[in-house]
C-alpha cells in the first residue's frame, strides 16, 4: 500500500511538472494579465513615449557609434508619430488629450538625469540598457491595453503601435548581442 501511495504521488508530481513544462507563449501572444483604463494608459504611454524621445535626442548628441545614432533617429521618428497618433485617437474617442508638454514620470526623469551625466561608452551602455527596459515595459503596456483597454479607438491605436515597439525592442537586442 505504501508503494502505491508513493507511485501515485510521483505520478501526480510528474503530471503537474509536465503541465508546467508546456512551451510558454511570447507575451505579445498571451492574454492580457489585467485591464488598464484609458487615463492610466495615456499617463503611462505619454511618459514612456516622451522618455524615448528625450533619451534618443541625447543619444543623437552624445552617442559615438553609428548603430546607437541610427537607433536614436528611428526611435525619435517613430515615437513622435506615436505621440501624434495617440492625440488623434484620444480626440476621436472624445477623451482627455495628453498633457502638453508631455509629463515624465519621476522614474523617467531620473533616467534622463543619469543619461545627462554620462559620457562616451558609459553613456551608450546606459542608453541601450534603458532602451531595452523601456521598450519591454512599453510592449507589455501596449499589449495589455490593446487586449483589455476600455476604449476601442485607443485600443486600436495601441494595437497599431505595438509592432513598432516590438521592432525597437528587437533592434535593441541586436545591438546588445553585438556588444
């Protein structure tokens, strides 16, 4: 009887381990974990977007390598368009527009201050590290809102912008891999 209980327990453990061992979906294909309301999304997205622009303007100025300057120029162009597209989506939806000028969160302000104090290779490493983190957060935020937001027009904006954010994240990963 004791052996039967041990075998049954081992079988259950094996079954649960097998269930957990299934291949996880990339987070861009998984269901949203929670819902975000439009004002919260706008606040987070606006700060993130403005951080991307300001940090990339610094990278154009302080960056030394071509791949960092090219990434910065692409981010500025794409995030400037994203800011315009968000404002248009909010207007169409009858929602409150983002603040003008955009407001950075305290975290993003601190990150800009760190970048402003860095030079040379230290600046580039910090910029790339911050871009990786910021884009992972942005992809998660936009994916979450696209799947579970409370306004269809703003959800459509998030869904349309998401592939650009994923592209930026992949570009940053390529730069990290080449360092």
